[in-house]
C-alpha cells in the first residue's frame, strides 16, 4: 500500500520511491502461499512439500545449483513465508515486471499499470512552474493520475448509489456510441480510432458508462442538474448579498489572485533578459567573459541592449521576457540567483536600465548568465466598482466554481464513509478535504 502520506503531500515525494515501496507489500499479497489446515495446527507433523530428488536437493543449503544466502531459509514441512525482495536487484525486477496495486476503491484495485495508462491523459498540474526538473514534472503527473483515478471511481460509485436506472444509462451510452460510429465513418474506422485510444469497443462502452455515472453524480451534488429522482436539491444561485460580501473580502485580501477577481492589481513589472548559455559557449569561463563584456559595452554605449540581444542571445522570443507582479518577480529572481540581491534593481531601476551579468545554476542543466533590462512598469490599480456588470458576472462565476468544488469535496467525503477505500491515508485526506467550510 501507499506509505503514510496524505494526497495533499504526495507531489513532494518521488513516484518511483512510492511504487518501489508498494512492491514489497504487493509481493507479499500476490505471492503468499496457501496454508493448509494441517499446517495451521498447533503441532504440525513434518511433511515434505516437494517429492522429486531435485526438489529435495534444492532445500539443502550449499547444494549443487543453489547459493547460500543470509535471508530466511525454507524449512521442509513448514508453511513457507510470503516472498519479498531480498536484494536491490530483486526489487528492481519486481518493480519493472510486477503490476502492484496502489489503492482499493470498493471492490476495484487501482494497479500500477492502470495508473501509468491514465497518466497519459492527465494534464500537467505544474504547467505554470518552469523550475521543475523533467523527473519532478513526471512525478507530479503520475500523482495527479492516482488522485484523479481514486476520485473518478468514487464518483462512479456515487452515481450507482443514486439509483439511476441501468437501462437509461445504457440507452444514453448506446446512442452516443452510434453517433460516434457514424461520425468516424463506420464500425471499421471507429474500431481503429478506439484502438488508438488504447481501448477495445467494449472497453470504450464501459468507459462511457462510467463517465455518465460520474457526471450525473457531480451535476446533482453541485446543483447543475436534477438527481435520479428528478428533483434538484442543491441551489447553486449566488445571491446579491453574498456577492457583495465576497467582493469586499477579495478587495481587502492580500492574496493577488483574489484581488484580480475584483479588478485590483498590484504593481506590475516587465523585464527582458539576455541569456548566455555556457553549453553553447563551450565553457563556463567563456560564457561569463562574454556576458560581462556585453554588459560593459551596453553601459558604455558601444552597443544597445537590443543589438546585443539580437546578435548574442542564446534564447529568444517570448521566453526571454519576465512579466508579473513586482513581488512575484522578486521572489522568482531570488530562486534563480540565491545570495544575489536583485530586489533593489526590480523595484527601483529606471526604464532601459540593465543589471549586472548574473549567474544561474540549476540542477541538471548547464550554467547560464543573464543580463536583465527594465522594460516596463505598471502602477497598481484599485478594485473595480461593484456596480460594474461585467465584474459581477465574472465574480459570480468564480464563486459558483468555488462552491461547486466544495460540494464535490463534501460529496466525496460522504462516499468515503460508505465505500471501502485503502490505504487509510488517502481515506483520511478525502475526509479532511470534505470538512472545508465556506469562506
């Protein structure tokens, strides 16, 4: 099973370590021998489990064709212990060739291979974080796939619990399949398209049925549609009093993400950077020498920043610009250049002023030198007046989205209480998430 960690903590750990850890428990489950009633008696009589001469010889330590090990030895006539990897190589082989289960939802196992298949259809949850290594980014995708796999199976169980008629679900599914067959050009062409998704036609039908049950459950608990009984028991409408209360809270909140929802923006800064890559300059020393020379020539007026950028920059285009709130840029540059104080430059530099040539060292990538130029400053803006219709519309959509997220979390916590879910850490995480209160 998954080690002791909550889902909210999973992206901070290695998926490889997680899967390797499950190998030991999964091996104990998958390879555990069957114990006979005779073996369970208080004083069992010795009984050979193998009858051939080769089997008897294999049980003798140091016999021909065998190797002595420091691990537990087989005892003739006794129940054999569950096999677990004894060496690093055995762990690696079990990890590569075994299919271990990572979680249990109801009567369904989520296996490693199933999760890896679902990961190919999961969006990168850290797409806006450019500072991750490829391994860290892949780990985030795999953990997101595991979390979504657990939640989707719980939602399907919720749809079944609501009592939708199986015939109705199947009729909707079959109508959709027929329409897709026509759109794809017939059964033969459709089979090829579905095979490209990694599914057979029957698996595709089952997938659609599960999607319907999941969607019906989610729509009913969020108030987007009626439930199985034809009654809408959740009112998603955001009333004017709540809208104004949330508007005032967002306008006063120090969180820039919430300020933006009411039109309030902190001071913005735009920087352009000229990057010199040591890998393209053959050595770190040559890259540093070039960056320093360019910076001195720009300050002396020999060349402009634009001329130096067009001729020497190793990375061009939109990725050379840094845009955002001034505070966020200060934090980002502090991560890129630990120990270097660039806050004064970001907050006080004049337009077109340039920084020193600063070094960037990131794990797993060549050293890069950067020269920053101040391109633009945008003053802070106050919150848009509440009477603005567009503001109210966008704010209402934001509140409805937050409320729907809370209702889904609460619904999942109810399902967890009535559905077997393992490991316990995942169950506790979903229960805790469902205890969120409205802001």
